[in-house]
């Protein structure tokens, strides 16, 4: 009976040792699934970096000045109006000491377009009514694609470079209506608790 218990205890010990060794080995390998999960968790940080490199935000003036009462003068926003992104309000007249009488066509974002409004820069009042001066609208959105490769970082132990694809997709405010594909990379470091994303 004692021999049987010793065998059971020995087998449990061996199994525990094997599992711990396997766990240690696997923790040193950065899988694509793990890298994808970590990149997606920190993707807002990546978007913030990309917005300074690509024209993601597009400033749009919320009014159009014309020297004459000519509706064609406001055609610069015609596509936005036709697409239901902007609505044009009743024009009014202002007087400029140098340019004389000018017609102003105010534009406002429609309910459909408000989801793309990043920030209203500032406002002004004409009479008792408030108007927006400028909209900073989101022209493109950024989405994660897939991992394309993982390699060891040069000259640095316990660090990996992960290459991945991402997409720049147009909104109705985009000048270029095509989806664009790009590649970037992220650096991962191995800690005692596993892999962590270090930086993009």
C-alpha cells in the first residue's frame, strides 16, 4: 500500500514539474493571438500617434462668404449638403468696410454628421442667434488589420518586434473615398508575468 501511494505522489510531482516547464517555455514565446490582443487593447494610443502623421481631422468652416447674392458661391459644400452631412440655413448680410456688403451662408452639421464631429472650434453670435464658426470633423477612421510577422529585436534580449497592418477608412467627409492600407510595428518586452506592449 505504501508503495502505491509513493507512486501516486511521484507521478503528481512529475506532472506538476512538466506543466511548470511547459508553462515557462510557452510564456517566452509571443504568439500572434497574444500580440493581437495587446495591440487592440492599446489601439487608441496608436490612433493618437497616427492622427499627427495623416490628415485624419479635417477643418470645415461653418459659413461661406459671398460678395453677391449668388447661391453658386456656396458650391464648395455642395457634396456635403447632397450627402446629408451639412444643412444650409437662411443667409444674412454683413457689411465689411473694405469689401462692402457680403452675404453669409451658415452651415450646421446634421444629426447624421454629428457622429463625425471631433470638436467645434469656436462660435459667434449674429443678432440673438448663435452660429458655429468651424467644425473639426473626422475624415478617416483607423482600424486594426492583422499581424504580418514577429521577429526578435536586434541586439536586445527578451524583446520582440511585431509587424501589423492597419486600415485608414474614409467617412463621408473624406476627400479620398478609398480605403488605404498601411503597415506599422510594435515593440514587446518579456517580464516576469509575461509579454507587455512597450511602444508603437
